[in-house]
């Protein structure tokens, strides 16, 4: 198949050949869902900590005798039923949210996402993508001239000027091919791939 080729002004300058095995796959929604959920889960860190009944600071003394008071029996004030007591099922910072997805499935999920983006005309190839100086204003003007407001740029070894200029734009992300992830591919309205990066993508996913 062929992908649309743009120049740095965003104007069509021809087409570039791309393998069907990467950019013309069937849409596999269950696989994409699994890959995205696993990616987000693996990026998650367990940083909430709560205490159970053995960790809260309370006396182990029985609040009142077992019988004869007319009140409900109680063993200690650290019970989860009491105000200030421990949690029954507390969150732990040692919790593990990792989900395993093998490499073949992950690559197939990325290919399915890229294929769907091509069908929706959200993928384009550019000869090269750079800015003259590390200034956000220059990159914002460049993207505005190309008619882009939300874009993922996949570039092989992007220069510092581009990385620094894109860092302060909320709807722009610059990644190397090896760091392109399913969440970023889906999130941005347009995906620009440089010619050099396209060769790397074909090498990784082909």
C-alpha cells in the first residue's frame, strides 16, 4: 500500500510505499483493548497506603466486658467497624498491577492501530521534520501552517531543537519509533512519521 507523503509545509508531495502487513491489517478491537489496558496497567504505580487493624495505633484492651452491658460485643477499638479502626481491605504500596502481553501480540496490536489510523486518514509521512531553534513559538507556527493542532511526531533520532520546542505544547509529542506506544497513537488526531522513522517502524514490526 501507499501512504501520503507531505513536505515540511504540510503539502502533499506524492506517496511512499508501505507494507500491508503493518498498515493494512484488519481492525482487531479486542486485541487493541487488551494491549492498551496492559500498557496503562504496567505504567501504573501503587503509591496509596492504608492501614489494616494490625497497623493502626490502638490498644488491644477489650473496650468493655463481653456480657451484661446491653451493648454489642467488642474485642478491640482497632476493628474496621469502629471509627478510627483499620481498613478491612487496605490499599498497599506493594500492590502489583502488571499485566503481561507477549511481544507478538503487542506488535500485532500496534499494527492494527496503525492500519485503522491509515483508514481514517490520520497517518502521513514527511521527508523530515525539524525547527530552526528550540522555541515553542516556531513549532506552534509550523504546525498551524500545516493545519495540525494535535499531533504525534515519530522521528528517528529527533534533534534537541524539536524535542525542546515540543516539550511545552500540550497537544504535541515527539517520540522515537521504539518508544511509540498504543495510547499515544490513539490519543493524537494526526501521526506524522519521518521517512527514516518509517524504515525503523518497518524493521521493528515487519
